[in-house]
């Protein structure tokens, strides 16, 4: 039997023991199978596990005797000061046997938004500044304590008032845990005075207040005073005492003030690379292409500038911050130093290679960003210390985003009718007389862009003149590859760049334009020369230079022209009739909304749409009906993604289909591509697809609700959101407004035939019911209007749908797992 210290309780089953002059070791309690689990409030917690851990916590930091079974690494422990006849293991089992425990928590690991006791919530809301006794269990990554009231086991997240506890990096977390245990802060009960409640950016309820160990935190250098402390603490003697503790900790290099653990060294650089800035999403978020990377690595990486922040979305100054950064770095070669900093995006320091300008510091010094609160006053690097002084001057001089006269800049993306009106009233009379200064806001396809016309302050869809690029066709790998390459080429050469535009006319609801890059080169000609587009005469304005560019690409076998059957592909592509073309034809005639039928609902995020009165579908149906079944050839090769004609078992009719699953027992799942329905059929019901049917694209479109995020996939509310969506669809006939195709999904706004207003759309009603939230990542989102934000706030206040207290995944813009899988 050995002697040691019970250093910490990891879970109801695992403990840490430390022997003198030996490193601590984690061991599992003997008979652990009989102890209910409680570990960091995980989803696998068992009834009685929390109480078991509480029972063990009374022995923390006490001397114990222990015996380890070397074969199983399980341990039996005894209290060194009590009778040795009964081990702590046996005492724990007796305690559990004498009580009947019920499970009180339903949580996921690293997530502390749990149902708070309603009595406690109401009590604090009505009457603040009461004292409570809470057991401090652990500290989270935000420097907040996870604690529970011993009598009611009510779990809370507690933020000590007036102090900030930084938690940066795993090594520092280990130091912090050890310090808080040594000072009897963790695994102990403390009296706290709760002064206020608030929600953080993740909608977690935070309890703010005072507790009896603030002095200890300051003395050991694990915390620093916040600016609010100097404004709110009226007792000057107490404030001076706190300041003295901090000065002493700094002099002794303790905690965050130590040379080994200062902020600059804790945020260790984990990787660095050379890259080119391809896109500026906000005043601190960049998309950078790695230079010279291997094929196995992703070439594009989205990073956030470390240590700084700036206005986002529709906040005042957000537009100015993004524009300043865009003009400064778009297309520039940069050195990127990735860092370990808390956040949902990869954080980095970015240095402009040509000038060796530190972008993070430069933005702050010039007033277009601010230093994050947790870093203020904690820098040891003299350049950051100077940057912090520059920030104070920028605020005083109202530079950049600190200018009080700044308003909220909203850029509107206009639709088909507004584009037609703009063309008729503003552009047509100046054609061939004026070039327009524009900025490319988004690359939609190889020949379509979203452009901001600076003189009109609107964003318009533009079709590149004289060319046609291939569409995304999964059934034609050659075309699909060319489609991706054309988008990539435009993205790298045009995205977020200033361009000059000659408007030629209108095409499919877009402005038909010649677009010249910063080198005054015609983008249509460049795409033709690369073999990423082919010549298509769309107006009487014939330009022979385009045909010459295409002929050059053919001779050099560039892009699409390297393939032998390119002429067949071009003919197929030009003759293909698709549902999206039908929509665009309707839109160009002024019918922005098309009557639709929702044929199948996979989730609230993915559903199949059939367009009513579709003449192309009638052509397909007439062709199918004309076939003599005995004369059709049986499908010989049956594998996934094979297109075919399939005979339905339900109605005996023929439909165009696609095999979606490998055959088993002479049965196979077939998707009817014009209707979105799936049926299990005998392989004998499958026939080869005739050539005259193959030229038509699928008429059923997989769609999603535009401009909003909804629960789907593994989200716990996915089924409830689907049910709400289905219920709304039962309210009447619907119409769809085509917004944008991206990837495999087409974004639409669904409105009712008798209620066409945007605020009565299904998109808006899903927000109102709490099963959707506005996607502020989309530029010029019409649902970011105050009217729709009010709907979202009302749902939040009512705590319905994704805003319910017991739901953790609220589809935040910061949560990578919930980000959109499609692009607008």
C-alpha cells in the first residue's frame, strides 16, 4: 500500500493521484462497472453519476493510501486520516446503494447550455445580488466556471465579475487546472453573489457575479482586471489592493505574466505558408490560396486575422472595414502564420510579402479593426504595445470604423424586373458612350457574375458577352470538369477585383456585358483562349476576335478542345432543354414567380420541385408514351448513376430514371429524375435510355429555402423542422422565385399564390416558427431587413424551435458543422 495525494476527480470513475516528487497518474477506480458514469456532463451520463463525483470531491487534495492492480490499472483508495477498514471505493458504493437517483441532465460534451432551474432563473431575474452556494466543477475554454448548486444540482456557467481568466492552448489549460486545484477553487464549494444574467454569442446563458476567490486569482496571475472593474468598483482601497496583487504577480512572472506563459508565446504558430488573397469576406476574414501545395492538400483556406475584430454583417462600419481590406490585399501575395487561438475559423497573422506589412496591426492602427478584449493590456511584443496605443489615437480621431458619422451600408441585389428597369432608365441611353466601374462580388458560373455597379450602388447579375460555358452535369464528367475550371479561373482573376464593363444588352434577365479586368483584357476572350468557353453569338454585334480566340484554343488543344468527342458534347449541351431554362424564360418575360409542386421532401433543407405547366415535361411525356415497350432494349449493365427508362410497379407507366443503389436480390432503387420519387423495382423493369430522351436534363429540381438556415441531417430538430415545413405547404398552392443555382441545390423563395408578399413566404414563416434563422453570410440578403430580424427576435424571446433552451445547435454562422453546404 502506497501513500499519495488525491489530486483531482476526472469523472465518477477516474481519479488523479500524485506521489511525492512523482508526476501525477490517472487511474480508474476498482469496481468502476458498478459506479454510474458522470464525465464532463457527457451525453452518456448515468443517473447517480453526478452525485458519485460529488461524493469523491470531498476527498480532493487530501492524503490517501492506495493500492493499484497492475494488470488492470484499477485502484482502491483509503482516507489516510480515517479507519482503514472501509475503503473510499466501498463508501461510495454504499452511498449509491442507499439512494435512488434520477438523471437530471441531458447534455452533449463541451456544451453547457442546459435547462436552468426555472425557480432559480426567476429568483435571480426578480431579485439580484443574493448569495448562493455553488460547487465549482471545472473551467471551460472561455475562462468561465461550470458550477452546480449542491442542494438542487442546478448547473450554471459562472463568469466572475471584474476579472478575465484567459484559457489559451492545452499547456496553459493544464497549468490553470493545477493552480485552481492547489488554491482550492475547483472541486470546492464557494459562496457567490449573482448580479446579472446574459446570453453570449452562442446563446449560452451566463451568470455574472462576485465570489470569494478573486484575490487569489489575481495573486497567482491567472486572471487580470477588466476595464469594467476600474469603472464599477467604488472602493478605492479594494481597487488599489487588487492592483497591488497584479503588480506582484507581474514582478514574479506568475501565470499570464510569466515569460513562459505570456500571450504571445501561448498562441503558438502551428503552420505557415505563402499564399495569394483571392477573396475578402469581411474586414477580418480572407480566403487565401496556398502556393505550391500538394494535390492532397486543400489549396483554398479561409482564415480570420488573429487578435483583432471588426463590425460584421449589417453592423455600422462593416462595409467600410471590408472595403478597406479589399483594396489593400486582394490579389496580393502574403505570408500566413496560422495560430492556435480560440475561434471557429482558423486564425492567423498575415504579412503582405512585398512590403512586410503586418496586416493585423496595420488595420488596428488605421482604425479599421479593434484589438480583442482578452488581449488588451497583455502584450509583451513592443509592436503590439505600439498598436494598442495607435488604437486609442484612432478612436480619439474617429478614424475608420470609429467615425461616429458612419451609417449602415446596404447593397441590394436586384432581380429580373429591377434589372430591366435599370437597363431601360439608366443604361440604354448611354450604351457605347460610357464604361461602368464595377466590383465582382461573386462568381456564379463560368459566364455569369454578380457585380456591384459603383455608380448605381446595386448588385446585378451579369452574363459575359459572346461566350457560353458548360453547366454542372454530373452525368458528363468532361463537361463537369470544364464547368469547375471556368469558375475557378474567374474566381482567381476577377473575384473582389475592380473591373470595367461595357453593357451590350439584356440576356435571360441579366445584363449582357463585356468585362475588362485590371489589365484591360476582355474576360470573354481569355476564357475562349483557355478553352473554358465556346463562342456563342447572342446579338447582332458580331466580333470576329472571339472566333479567332476559339480557333487558337482548338489548335493548341486547350481546355475542352483536348477531348475527341467535343463536337458531340457541344451539340448535346446546346440542345439540352432543362427546367432551369424554363424558369429563366419565364423570368425574362417578367414572370419572376413560377407555380410549383413539391413532389418529395427529404428535409426542410432539401426538397424536390416540379414546375407546373412545364412544356418541356410534356415533350418528355409524349416521347415516353410513344415507345413500344417490347421494342425497348433491356438494360445490360446495372450500376449506380446509370440513366435508364424504368417501368413503375405502382401504375405500370414508363419514366426516365437513375439507379441510385447497387442491385441486391434482382431489386434496385430507381429515382424518377423528372419527379424526384424513388421506387424499388425488379431489374427486369429497366430499359436502355433512347438517345432522343437523353438530351433532356432532369425536370425535377432539388431545391432549398433561400437566404435562411434550417435544421437538417443529424440535427436533433431536423424532423420537427421537416414537419413544420410540410404543415406550411398544406396551406395552399405555392409559387417559387428562382434565386440562384449552386452545387446540387437551387435556392428558391416559396410564396403562396394568394399571399405573394415576402413576409408571408414560407421562408419567413419558418423564421417566425423558430425553425429557421437568417443567413447573414449572404451579401444583400433581403431577409436581413429589420422586419425579418424582428420575426427572429420574437422566436428567440419565445424560446421556440432552435431557440429553445434545451437546444444547443442553433445553426450559428460561426458553427462550422452547420454551415451551408451550398453556395448562393
